[in-house]
C-alpha cells in the first residue's frame, strides 16, 4: 500500500529534512548509522556499532533528533536501508522507521545497499555491491537487483565491472586484474547516498526487509508443542 503522505515533501522542498537509517551491517561490521540531513547535508548522526546496536537504536535516534532540532517538527521524509544484512538490525530499523513515518505523517522509502551505491556513481548499470555477511561470507548485489551469498572466492562477476561495498576488498586480490575497484566506495554507503537513492523509490507504509540467507531458526523435528489449555 502506498503511503498517503505527500511525496512532494521529499522531492521539492528546497531545504528538505531527511532522516536516514542503515542497520544492515552484519555482526561487528562497521558502517551502521542514523543521520539527519537538510538539503543533502548531514547535520546530525550517530553510529550503530556492532552487536547490541539494536538495543541502543531508540536512544541514538533521540540524540539525532535533538541535535538536529527535529524533535517536534520531525523530518520531511524517512529513508531506510532494507538490506541485505543483519537480521536483527534490519527488523529493528525498519519497524522504527515505519513507526516514525506514521507519527510524523511523512513518506517512508526503503532502499537496497546496491541502489545507494548506484545513486552516487555514473556507472548505473555496471555496479556490483559486495557487503559483509557472517562467517567470512559476502552478500553480492547484482546491477539488476538480484542477490547471491557465499564465499568471496566463489563469486561469479563478469570482467570489467565496478565492485564496491565494505567487502569489495575481500575480492580485490583475485579480481583486481580484470575488474574495477574504488577505494572511496569500500565502506557502507554514506547517509547522503541513502537519501539520494530513496528519491527513486515510491513511498510505502511498510518496508519489507531484503533477506538473502534463509532463516536459521527452524521448527523442532518433533513439531511444535500444543497450545496450553486455558
């Protein structure tokens, strides 16, 4: 369902206020952030660091809103990274972003990490995004928005493509002779890139997380216990 908030608040306001969430980094990978931007410039941000970041998310959000002076007026729009990445971080950030969008009555936009990188490079169709997954694996986002997960040395990327992301350095040693790398894009996307990518996505009421790996939690082999008798 489309968000009923006016999308023009995102696109046309000269000094539009955008609140950005990125809780995708898996495990202890750096780069998670909550940030407030006005006119494309970051005016307040807090890092989401490692394990346990989800428990601090509301406190860090309050810090960002207070530092930006947005506690009452709120943002004109909210942009949130939907994955791929941390199961817990994504669910927490997407739920928080959706609640804020309803409370502030502003549009909500979800973006993939790859879309953020494509928004800040001219090679729109050639960007392959490699981000860190658990157990020394990577998430690979292709230019068409499809995904793969596995060991870095098993990644299949056509030659001559640009590879970016916080796991791009894991691919550099065996692909540097046939592929392109940018040292300024070997981290998680910047808040500005997330906001830029969100301009190309329609507003929604709820953002669905992008999961590449199947869930690790499985029902017990013997089946679920019966519901307690009232």
